[in-house]
C-alpha cells in the first residue's frame, strides 16, 4: 500500500509542479491573445471607419450657406453605404443628413458630447444603439476657418460581423489551448508512467533481493538513467549473491575450523581421562594435543575479533620502534617443526644489523605468521618456502616465496577480500589476508601478491624504515677572555 501511495504521489507532484504551471501559463497566454485579437479587430474597424469619415472633412471649408447642400451631395455620392453610416451634424448637434437616408432625431450620441469637450475634438463610443444593436461610433468636430464651426461628422458601424469574427477567432484560440493542455497531459502522464513502470520493477526486484532471492535479473532495455539504474541493481544483485555465497562458505569454513580442534580436544580429553592411572605418557601426549588445539582455536578467535574491529573501525596499533628482522625470525621459527614433518624447507637468512620499523610488533608478527602459514599450507610435501629481507631506500622489503599450488589468475585480485578463498580444499577462514592487508596499511606499507598456478606464490610486504631523530648536542665554548688567560698561563 505504501508503494502505491508513493507512485500516486509522483503523479501528484508532477501535476502540482509541472502540469498546473503549464495550465496557468496556457490560460494566461490564451486570454492575452484573445484580448489582443479583440483589440486588433476593433482598432482595424475604427481606423477604417475614420478613413471613410475623413472624406467628409472638406465640409469644414464650406460656407454656412452651402454647408447643408454640400453635405447632402457628399452623402448621396458616398459608396460605402452598406458598410458604414456617416452622419453630418450642424453646430447645434442636430443630424442634418445621413448616408442611410433616414432622419434620426432620437439617437444617443455620447461620442458627440465627449468630442465637444475634448481638446482634440474627437471621441469614440462603443455600446448599444436605441434599437439594441452593438455599434461603434465616433465623432470629430470640423475645423473652424473663421466663420464659426459648421458642425461635426459622425460615423457609426455595426459590431455584429466584427463580434462574430472575434468570437470565432477566440474559439479557435481556446481550442488550440485545450489541445495543448490535453497533449501536455497525455504526453506527461505517458512520460511519468514510463518512469513509474521501471521503478515498480526495480522496487519489486529490491524487495526480492531483500528477501534473499538473487535469481531474477532486471531487463535493461533502456539506455537512459533508468537503464543505468537497472544495471546498477543487477550489479548489486550479483555482488550480493557472491557476498551471500562467500558468507555461507565462510560460515562453513569457520565451523569446520572450530569443529576440528574441538573434536580433537574432546577426543584426547576423554582418552586422557580414561588413562589417568594406566598410561601417563598417553595422558601427557593428550594434554599436548589439547593445548595445541586450544592455541589454534585462540588464534582463530583472535583473527575473527581483529576482523570485527577492522569492520567497526576500532582496530588500533601500539606504535614503537622494533627490529623487524627479529620479528620475522620468530614468525618463521614457529613453522620450522611443522614444515619439517612434511619435508618442506623454510629458508631465511637473518641480515646483519638492526632494521627498525615504527609500529606494533605483535601486529606485524601476526602478518608474517599469516603469510608463512599460507605458504606452508599451500606448499606440497618436499617443497620450499624462501623468506628474504632487503633494505631499500627508506623501506624494507620482505618476500615470502613458496613452491605451492599457486593462485588461479582469475582469483589473484580477490584473495585479499574478506571471506574469499581461492582454494576451499585447504583449511582457513578466508579473512587472514584481509586482516594482514589492513594491518600493513595501518603501518603505511604495502602488501601485494604474485602467483602462477602450479608454480608458486610470492607475497611481498613493504614497510617504511624508522629513522631516529637526530639529537643536536650543544657545544659550550669558553669566552674569548678565558681563552686568552689560558694561553698566558700555559706560557
């Protein structure tokens, strides 16, 4: 239900943030265009009417005796009688003659009154005539050439045809606006749904992934950001699937690592208990096995704790200068006896002199133990493990080279990842190298591997050499006077 609400909220947000502004803009534009069209039609009609009325402007030059007769002649010869009506008024505002031929005495002429009051002598009025017809009328007072104004000229034109054109044009504009809004709505909803549809698929896939289903993959049929999101979800799904597999393998491996020494401890403890009074040698042998397996369990638990500290950011080191050659010798000596039982030769020539490294000697020893332990584990009987230490400019390089089974090329870049094991047939938790790599990084060093399958593996650790600070000793020189006195005394 929450997913549906979220999808609906996307449509609501699109309506509020995109579609409603478009509606407002289109409505405003349509209104403005309609007003512009209306004003344009009316202005054109008024300009045309004024042009017709200007043909009567010559009446201003007529003498009052010929004014009426000339007005009648002008009205009779007027050719646009069907389009517009021209009326000639006397100085009292009475209609003398009209192009329609009808005498009109009851007309409402507010434009004439406004023209008389106007400084320009012109005025326009738009409204209903006495017959109820919408008209546009205008009056301008004829010029006075010294004998007093002869009157005025008034025009009147029906607005019925003009209004019909305005209405038809505005309807067309409204239809275009409606089409634009409908087109925007359809395309917008189609676009939103084209986003919602893959989002639903991604949401469904995410829920399946959260539930532990890693089989189904999203079909990335698009090349845009949605397609990139699908690719990312598929990549995440693949990585989670691999992580789940690594986790299961890790749990299985650790369970086996714990069960084996526990079985040995329990078995030898029972054997020793039954042999307390009969075979002291067997009891002593059993106790040695119990202690050995307990140490093995302790090391595994400590490794797991270190990994947990690294993951939570609580891993710390206690820095102090120490001789790395001595630590490496202690680590290699721990495996001499184990390697001897399998006829594996461990070779390490301890260099002369101290090579100081600033760091935690216990952590560095843990790194060397992990590397040598892997070298011995993965080396077959009668093999060789060669340990070398070379001091270079500002650093010391330690290499552990074995003649073991090697690491496949496709696994070499992942062996330092947590839980990853290239060979599940050999004991180990899969986090030893990950912990060792983090310890080396904490010491500002490098750990890298080179391996050829079937030939062997070389693990290299590079650590910066510790340079003790130079202590400057102040030389106390005697004063010059004392020096002269000493010389005199000597003489």
